[in-house]
């Protein structure tokens, strides 16, 4: 089953949350990502997603079903972060949680890590979710 595109109400909700967070309109792009929806799936499924970039971070919120969403933010292929929760049934909660986590991370990311140090949540960690491919 392929998820339907984001509705006008869902787009309006995300735009409103981003406006409240950044105090300005943030360019939001509709994209398609491929995800493994179940742990045993062999083939990724195309899913509609929303993408934006702010504060040197890239954000993706994917719609995986009716009222089912996944999200993550990243700085580079080596710095990819989820929220610790695989799916959300409320788009507002998904976006707000993602933005809060990134804001917290942005503050700690500014503190220099020793070169080559691994970030918490790196591959294999309990809170690591594989990248959403754009």
C-alpha cells in the first residue's frame, strides 16, 4: 500500500508549525522517499514526504499511511538523527518533536567533539533509525 499525498490541511499544519518555530515562512518541498515499512520487508516502498532545510540541518517527514508519519533530520550522511520513535499517528506531534530534538541537538552540536568521535545514536544504537532516502 502506498500512502496518499499530504492533504492541504496537513501542509497547512506543517507550514504553521514551521512559521511558529522560525518566525518566517520556510520553503517546504514535496518529495518522494523510499522506506522499508516493516522490519522484514525486502523492497522499499515509495512514500510522499516533506523536506525543508534550516540552521544547517535538513528535515524529512514522510507519510507512510493514513495518519502515520516518520521523521528525521540530518547534517550529513554521517550525522543522521531520528526522534527515538519510529512512527507517529499525529503529524503535529511528529513535526514539533522533530524540531525540539533538532533545537536541543543544535545547541550541543556547537560544542566541539574530538575529531572522529561518534555521536550517540550512531549505527547500531537503540535510537538509530536508518536514513530516509530522498
